[in-house]
C-alpha cells in the first residue's frame, strides 16, 4: 500500500478509504484508481455522488466507456443524469442508459441545435413523440437540456425563445423538471422564467454562471437548483465567489462531460469521476466536510428527479 496522498500534500492518483472513525485526516488507506487518469476522492465509502449533467453517451467515450464508468464508480459516483442534445445522439443516449445501472435519460432539444437549423420545428415534434411514447426501457426523468445560448450568434434569439417556451410547457404537462442551459443569456433567462411564476416549474440552472443579482432573482422565484461544475475550480470563478452565500440545499453537482473539465484536467476530456473534484472544491469554499456536500447534493438530485436508490431503476 502506498502512502496517503492526502497527508502527502494531495497528489492525485488515489481513492482514500475512510478511517474506521470516519474522520478526515491521515488515518486512512489509499489505493490507486484504475486507468490512466486518477482522482483524489475524500468521501466515506457510504457516500454517493450524483453527476446531474453528463454526456457519457458522446462519441468521445466510445473507445473507453467501460473504464470511464469504472473510474466514476471508484470515485463514488453512482447516479448519472444524461441530458439530451438532439436527434444525432438520442439513440446513443438511450443505449447508454439501458446499458448502465444508475443512469437516467432526459429528452429535449438543445438551444444550439435550434440555431441555424431550418428543421427545428420538426425536431421538436420528434421530442414531443418521444415524450408521449418513451422508447423501450427508458423513463425520461427530466426535460433537457433546453435553454438559451446567445454565445455563438444572436440571429436565432426568437426561435430559441420559442423552442424553450414550447418545451417548458411540455415539462409542465408531464410534470418533469427542466434542465436549463444558459450562455450569454442570464438576463433573458431570468425574465423568461419569472413569467412562469406560480405554475410549479422546477429544475436546474445548469452550470450556473450568473451574477449575484441573477442568483437572488432565481432564489426568489423558487423551484430551481443551481448546477455547480468544473468552473468552480477555476481561479477566476464567479460562482466560487457566490458559493459562500448559497445553501447546500440549493445545489447539485455536475460535470457536463466531456466539456468543462475541472482543475487539474483543463484542456482534456472531462468525465464523471471528476465530479469528486467539484465536490471537494465546494466543500473547501463552504468550509464543510465533502461528505456533507455529497450527501446533500445527492439528496437534492434524487428528490428533484424522483430517482430510485442506486441499484434499482
Ligand atoms: Zn450539457
């Protein structure tokens, strides 16, 4: 057995097993994680992490998906929520969800798939058909990811808003939480969501990167959790600065794999095991034990998506 990396200054490459007392410290046993990449995870064995936003069905994982899943489970991740993108990847998402325990699919049309897409209305009809009749073995636990993304261009602003409003109505109709993608559009997103006040809309503001004013507006509106991912580990992270004023009961953890990797994996492919690094950073910023972060954020996700315990579906 090699030395404890945590007490040795926190080198990556090991999963720390809990000491019998369950206390943090160096009374622990460490073992290397399998595979080329490694993660420090400081969770008790009975703690479960939930990656509420991961695209592990993406072709970028085709070559080594089994190892990616193994590393995730070794890091304590047992629940995986997969937001949909568009028709090019729905089938891959279904296959992934059927194949692995603890994995759940959503349905929706991503805002960047509305941009420059003359067929976006037909694509939405397909979303409607899937919602009405989910494919064999699939239960959609959310409507997503949908939203507003004006980063690439503002030419499709009205189409994106229309597509989002149509899909929000479906979320209400099917009583599903919405997973909202927002980029360069926080003012517009807050305005739009406030227009649903009192209708019971609920969901996640994925990769929250709004200002304190946006946070306050959404908190006042109610019903929404804030998705915290890799960017919270970056040096100039706006959400890291806000975290001390946010309550754990308002947060869920996510990776957005294969995108938005946390430190020290910036520039590389992200994967669900790294949600443990997000957990650790949130714990540091809030001055609490990582176990408390894992426990509360998993509870938040399980409640929002009406998930069953890991091991069942
Ligand atoms: Zn995503």
